[in-house]
């Protein structure tokens, strides 16, 4: 089993909370991780209809069967359990419950109602680069191969071909998660909407354009984007909130939590096709931003991420603000070193009147310090994560 970066944080929170909630997309490794870390506890999955019936028909009797606690997978399928778990942990300070699920909206709602103050909350996304490097040598792999395959554990553990994995993943997602979260009558329309979102990865969210192309209302677009966020398919990167100019862009940008799924939805069939695809730059940018989010969640860090863009088209791909310092990051899929990558930093520096930490993460192989900032190979992104974002 791959040692996940989030393990130390699960252990740390377990010291202070009797209930640990681990959410994340389907197939990100939540169940495998919890069962490995807490093999002394029984495991149940509420995906199983028989188990779910027993648990929801008589929650108290069900929980009494596990006097030391247990691991409960897809707990959002049994909302009746939350109030009873609250009572059990209040009465027995030795009990431990580890709950997991793939639908953040439903879990958050129930936790806030019944388990507020009693639960440690963590998120697990698919493998990070560091985790993949622990099981696979990336030295001779071009980044397009990694982006095409994506980061879901099954692709590396079971050697499942990406086309097969993502085809089944999308169908499972549509049939299980979407139907539970919201009442969507026509899943084909939602599937088309999902592909339209893939075509807009790395772009500003235009509600009207999405609504027109999908044949739905703007309110439905808002609702469906929330569904995709709640089930960890996409994330929205918000514009930097500190306004230096009233004419700044105010719409968020749309990204996917996994580039393999994004590539599949774009119809890309192999990494050679991705290399020449019109969306290569956007997919590479998506890859780097997703890695930053993984680092944040795996290490339970509190920094905030944004992008910055003004009405003149000047843009910084990522602004990281952790309170004590601000880091500006540009992301370029090009493989050749080029000082023009740093152009927007000077504009930003003069506007914000701050001394920033500047990084350009690019598709090349060599990293070096320049008078403009740090040019960082995608292979060395952990140097940024460890030096700038680990405290």
C-alpha cells in the first residue's frame, strides 16, 4: 500500500476527536487508508443495501454491535446515524468512529447539525506527485503521460487502463452520487454539462454561456456546479480578494480535481494526443493547481489560493496567501526556459507594492534561480511545497 501524506494528520486529529470524517472523491483511497490505519476496528459500508437497511432501521441497535467503535464508509447514505453517534461518543469517551464519504455537501450538512465540535474533518484527493514517486519512477516519464493517466490509485495499483477506469468512473458517479445529491431527471443532459465544463477548464466561469450550450437555465448551472464541487469533481479558484483596481475580474475559474478525468472528458485517447491538444496548457495548469490543493488538504494547512486578473488582461495564475507571506505563481506548459514567463510579476509587484515570492512552474526539466524569481521544473514542485507551504 502507498503511504499517504495525510496519515500523520489523521493520527494527530485522532488524539483530540472521537470522530474523524474523511471525505474525498470516489476511488481516492479513503477506505483503503482507514482500514489500513485502524485495522483493529470493524468496517461497514452503507453502499451495501442490507447493511444500510439494518443501520437505518434501528441505529442504536446497529451501533451497539460495535462497542469499541468502527469505520463507516459512505455514511451519507445513512443520515439517521449521525445523531446516535453524537449520543454514543458523549456517553463513552473511549469510542472512536472513522466516517468517510464521497459527497461533501451531504456530510457537511449532517456534521454541522449533529457532530459540530466533536469531529475532526479531513479531505483526501487522489495521489499526489510525491505519493506516486514513492511507487513509480518518474524520471523518464514526460508530464503529458502523467496528466493523461491522472492520479487515481486504481490506475497504479490495479494497472487499470485510464480509458476503462474513467469510463466506469463517470457512469458510477452519474448513477450513484448525482442521483443522491440532486434530483436530475435527465442524466444525459448532466453528462453533456460535465463535458462542457471540461472544455472550460482553466477559464473564467461564464454562467450564461454554460446555460446556453447545455440547454439549461443559469440557476441550474449554479446548482450543478455545486453538485460537481460537493462530489469533488471540480474546484473553483476565486479571484484575489484584495482589490487594487475596481475593474478586476470577479468570476471564479473552473478546474478539475484530476487531470486524467479531465483528459477523458475532453476525448483525449493517449498522452501523445494530449501533447498536441489545444487544451494542453490548461490541463498542465490544472495539474499544478490540483497539486497545491492536495498539499493543503494532506497537511491540513490553512493557506488560501486565488488567481489575479485585471481588465487589461494582466494575470497571475495563482496567488497563495497564508497571512504571513504572499506567493505568486505562474504556470507554463512550455519546456524551454524563457524570461518572458516572469513578465506579469513586475506589473503585479508594482501594483501590490509588496515584496513577493515569485515562482514560475513550467514543463521543462531544469530549475534555477533568476533575478526575476525561481524557475521551477514540474518535477521539483515538492521543493516549493516543502519550503514555502509546509508551515
